[in-house]
């Protein structure tokens, strides 16, 4: 009888699913975790997360190919449909055939994973340029709404670029945030996050950036299709230059950013799951081509951990 493997949604948990499939000598019909759980007529087996089992599977993958390990780790961060199934078929083929499998890029066990990882890496590359930070009491705060779980891959870029700063980067889609301060970082779940209205100085910088964006446009060369190609619309909801006018309205004196609510211990434990900022919307342009508007939207949560 076909069996569905249910696990805790972590990377280690998935590797334990692979381990148990060899122990029980069966190929799971599907994988379930977190919000993916649905009623089924198949037998369901709960797979406990055992770090030693996960390490054995990962060591077996790396023994065949270090690049294969990188593909598996990145593949778990992707938004691909049937992500676990894609990874599972790749791992089984790799363990059976060895590193030579990676030379067959069109193989049905390899191509879906390569395609998913390329999509992930492309989104990471775009977000390195599309992330917009605002300053609240000396802390840089930004929001993104990606399809893939990109924070583990963006971490190195932003933490090294702003190594002497404190920053928070929130992923709306997967409801988790990157916290960085004084050389320490963590990526932790954060159920709710709303950004406060800016202080006067920050509001002025927002307006300056908005004005710069709109005034450097050349009307005679206006090409909205080209702009959407170079800057996909799905990123506009978190970019300063595409926000509405109230995004640039400063907070009243005495009611500015509430970032002091973030405790120093947030880098050593899960950050407090509370409203750290008050709600805010966003800008008009004095000249040039006005930026199109796109309303913010919500997105479902994702797995709770990353490799």
C-alpha cells in the first residue's frame, strides 16, 4: 500500500524521510508538512527528525558530488511544485548512479531540480538590487515578497554589505525575518510585521529617491513593457518608488519608529512575535513619468526552517 510521509517541514526532517524510505524499502507516494497537510486515503507515516540520520544522508550526497549537495540544499528553498518529490527522485538517482548523473542535464531526475534552482538564483540576483531599506532609530528595515525562500541566500550579501549596521529584512511570503547586528545574525519565524511611519528625515530620503526615479526617466523613450521585463511587477509592492503618497508622510513627533522594541536578545533566540512597527502605506512624483501603483498583497507561509 502506498504511504505518505509527513514531517516537520525542516530540511533535516526531509532528509530523514529519505533515510526512512531506504530503511522501509519503499518509495513514498507524497510528502506532507505544515500547511500542506490534507485528508488522504493513503497510509500516513510520521517521520521523526533525527539529526544523525539527516547527516548520514547529506554525507552520502556529498560523497557523490559536492555540487549535488549544493543543489539539494538550494532545491529545498525553492517554490517548485512537488518540491520534495523532485528532490527525492534526484537523491535516489544520485545515490544509485553517482556523480555521473549530473552530466545528463536533461535527465528527468535532474532537469526539474536544475530548473527550480535557476529560478531561485535568478530571484536572489534580482532582490539584491530591488530590496529597499528604511532607517528607524539607526536600524535598516526592509520587506520583500518573494516566491522562493531567499533569505538564507541573501543573508551573506546584505550582512557583508552592511557589516557595521543593524538590519531587519522581512519575508512576507514565508513569514520569517533576517536579523543582523554586530556581526551576529539569525533567520527566525515572524508571524506579523508592520512597518511604522518614518521619521521626518527618513521621509525626506524616501521622497528624494522617488523624485530621482521619476525625473531621470526620458519621456521619448518610455517603454513600459521593457520596464516590466527588467523590473517585474511582482516586486513593485515593496519598492519605494512605486508606493502611494501616504508612504512618505512622516510620523508625528514623539510617535516615530518603535524599533527600540527589538531586544538585543533577538539574535540569540527567536525574535518576539509582536507588532514591532505601526502600519504604513507610500509617494507622488513632482515630475517625470509617474510610477505605476500596485497594491500590497498577502501570501501563504512556508516551511519553518532552512538548511
